[in-house]
């Protein structure tokens, strides 16, 4: 259970980070 929860949190963090990077790069270069 703990491992699956950690993996889910990591995946959510990666998704959020990628979205934030996309938005920031869009504002910076767009």
C-alpha cells in the first residue's frame, strides 16, 4: 500500500511539474 501510494504521489508530482514547466516556458517564450 505504501509503495503504491508513494508511486502515485511521484507520478502526480511529475505530471504537475511538467504542466508547470510547460506553462512557465509558454509564458517566457510565448
